[in-house]
């Protein structure tokens, strides 16, 4: 799902590409990697901040039990006024 961004008053139509957005409010980022690294969590946190969505899931499909591959992330900036 393309995500446009504005940088110094210049609009970039496809600044980021999110894997999925569910019901227009939840970002899903799919991975099939050996282990989730901090950079992967930073990626989805960036998507949440730019899109202004509050909830995201990072799902690593390369695990024996899928429940062990699901990471829930929240855009903490949404709670600030």
C-alpha cells in the first residue's frame, strides 16, 4: 500500500510502501526472516507515525508457531495532544 509523504513542502507520492492496512486503521508488516531486529520494528513505527495510524503488527512468518512471530506496536504519538 503506497504511503505519500511531504518533506519541505514537496509531496512524494510513494515515499513508503506498507504491506497491508486493515480496515483503514491497522498497519500489517509481513516478514519471513530468521529473527526480528530493532530495524524492523523501527520500520513499522515509522509507518505508524507517517500514516497517523495508531496500531500495527509486525508478523514474522519464519517461526514454528505463528503466535511467537507476532509483535504488536502502538503509535505513542497519537496519545499526545
